[in-house]
C-alpha cells in the first residue's frame, strides 16, 4: 500500500478517506490537523503526496520544497490532486471520491468494472 501524506493526521476526514481508498497515512501518529516541520515531513517518507485541486500547488512547486524533494514521492513525482471538498466532504459523492482516490493511488489495480 502506498503511504500518502497531505499533512493530515488521525481523526481527520482526510485520514479516513485515505484509509477507505486503501492508502496509509504516515501522519496518523498525530491527532487532528497540525502543521508539520520539514524534518517530520521527510521522516514520514510518503510514496504519494495529496494536494487540493482548488488552486493547490503544481507538481513543480511541491517537489521544489526541500522536505518533499527528499521523499520517495519525489522520486516518482507522485502527486495526486483532487478537489478537497469532494475528497473529504463525506456526502452523497463519498463512494465516488474513494474510488477516484483509489484509482489515483493504484492505477494498475483499480479499474472500471465490466458491465
């Protein structure tokens, strides 16, 4: 399972959606939304970084940050951009958001079911 990081911690809706999509949130050890130091971001060593698609940073901006550039995610330039409200809103589109995130995390494993 790829570990993802978007600076979200245990007890957050982002952590829940990551788990439902089959990912592992390396920031789970922290409870609630908290800022993380650059050292902590490097320590978490995510394989994928999640970003909000509503004006969020570009791939170049993300991986130009020294903490992120030292992660496994940077080696593959693995950035998943999804609309934050869509991803963590937990409403009628939650199942669709989980599937979209799962497809982004596991593109070779998750596909459209045959009719």
